[in-house]
């Protein structure tokens, strides 16, 4: 649609009354100023605005009746007033005794050709300002509610993890994928959390139980009431499932509470074992319970300190291999021997921490098969003080004292070579003492390959020459 290049032609035939009505429709308030910026007249047809305008503004400078932050804008309006065009609209806040804040008005100015007066037209922004204030208040309330929701979520998550029940949350879709599970459920199922989230709950059940559990879930969703079902997991563990449904983000979920069927009979045993659990938890030696695959189910405070981790939750579900040194051959042989056997074994290995260091430990492990298969391990840090004086060869000590006597008699290069060999022998002997003559662990302590260690053992006559090096 074409726009007229001469808009004044649209109003040239209008009467004064018609022009007055047009100005009233275009502006909520009008000011008439002289060349110095003093107010000569004020008009407003809007009663809600007029009642807030002070009665003593006539004769005052416009700059003096606005808020301090608006004075610069008022000066711009006075300077920009000309006969050719209307100035840029600017928001000014008119001082008002009845209101704590200024009255917001969007103003523009023009200089009249007929009487050389400056005419200012304004639009009331009070309603918009109130909407903005309401929006700020609403945003503040939303932020407060969001903070409360986060705090509430943290409290419920703490209850979810610290409770004594085994809880699993499923999404009510095909396969019933696991959405969340607490640490008690992980211990009861002997699974790692990272291996379960998103996994079908049905995959934890034997084939003969699938149809029964699926029918149970479907029936519970149709009725909408909590129900119980006796079933079993892979491995034959008998369990009772209590299920209820809820909706989150428009999707239906199932809340499962897992309870062993023999819980009532086991209660006295669990109560009597509580002292044992407390003793293990506060034991000076590191204690860990793993499933047969090496996934951690329980760890005491000493092992948390030994592995330099943040807490038990960081350990649960992770592999014990993650906290061992690079050389794990003896540990792997021990775990293979314990697999499926109710027996005890031990080995020497090292525990690595998240800062790159390691500590030599003696690991004693026992495998149990009832009431469920698991492996308990005790980690005893080997103190180098226990080996003090065990294998310090007096001949080597005397040789170290005699080194100073060689100065001036043999070249320095030869003294350094002899000193290096002496120190190397002492380090190898100390490593063998620390590892109880376990050469694999000794090589790891020294940072050598097993082949290099065997070569040095033969070099210094610390091993029979017929023993072959190992790759």
C-alpha cells in the first residue's frame, strides 16, 4: 500500500475541533512550553493520568519538574524541537508528590510555526510500567519456586538413597527400561548403576518369569492401585515386588520396591550383624565387598581414604580394577581362583589414587556363595617400616662407607658407576622386601618391566641364573 509523501495534506481541510480530537486521540497529555522551556499550559483528557499531575506546574521549568535521571532527555527534547518534523520519542519520569516513583511518560516535541511555542505530546506508560513490575515480581517468584523445587528434589534424592528399601523406577514402555535405582537396589541385584540405567528391567528376570511379571505390570497400570508379586531374578534369588504408578512429564512410570521373601526370617540375623557391620566400617584396614565380576558393592572408610575417592557412592558399581596399579596379574589369578569357590586367597598389589600415586597393599580375599555370591577383600597397606633392617647387606653398607676412600685413587666415572650399582642393588632389595619377594609387584614398585628386573637380578646375583626372563 503506497504511503503519502505529504502527510500534512491529510489534515489541511480539518476544522480546529477535528484537529483537537485528533491530538487527544494521539496523546494522553500535552505540554505547551515557551522558548526557555517553561510550562505555559497542560492538557490531559485521561482522568487516570490527570489526577496525578501536580497543580503548580504552570510557570515552572520543565527540567525542574522531572526526575533527575530524566533531565538530560528533557534537554534533548527541547533542543530537537523544530518546525520541520517531530522529535524522537523519549521516556521521561515526571515528578509526582503522590507516587514514590516518577510518572513515566513517552514524549516527543515539535515547535509550532504559528506561535513559536514548543508543543510536547506524551503517552502514559504507567500501565506498561506496572506490567513490567508485575513481570519482575513474577520472575522473582519463579526463581524462588525453582530454588525450592531444587531443594525439595535434593531432599527426596537423599531420602531415596539413604532409605533402607531397594527402589527401582521404570518407564512404562515396551521392555520397561530402568530410569533410576538407589544403592540398596544395586547391592541387592549385584549390578552396577552405569550398566542398568536404560536397560530393560525384564532382562534381569529368568525366561520363565517374563510373562508373569509383564502381566503383573500391565494389570497394575490398568487398575492404578499398588500390588505385590512374588518372583525371582536371574540366579534364583526369590524376591517380592511392590509396584505403584505415577506420572512425570506426561509419561507413566512404575515405582518398584524390592523385598527378599526371606526378609522376616533374616531380620534377627541382620540385627545381630549390625555390630559387625559397624566394626568393619570403622576398621583401620580397607574393606570392600564385590560381586564375582569385581564390581564394588560396599566399601568402608579406610578403603575410601586408601583410594583417595570422595565417598562410597563414587565407588559403588565401579570395578575394583579401576583402583589397582597397572600390574594386576596376581590379582586376576586370585579372582579366577575364587570364582565360584567358597575359599580364601591373598596377593600383593598396589592401590592407585586419582593424583597418580600408589600404595603397596596386601589383599586378603574370601569368596562366599550364600546367601548370594560375593567376594570380601581386606586391603592392608604394607608399611616400609616393617621391612626395616630385613635385607640390608652389611657388605653393601661397608662398601658405601669405603667409597670416599676411592677418591683420588680411581677415576670419578668409575666411582659413579660403582655407586649407581650399589644404589640399584639396595632399591631392588628394598622392593623385594616390600613385596614379600613377589617379583611382579617389585617390578611395578621400581617402575621396571619384569624382564628388566630379572636381568638386574641376574646381574647382581640375586636370582638363580637358570630362571628365565618373562616378557
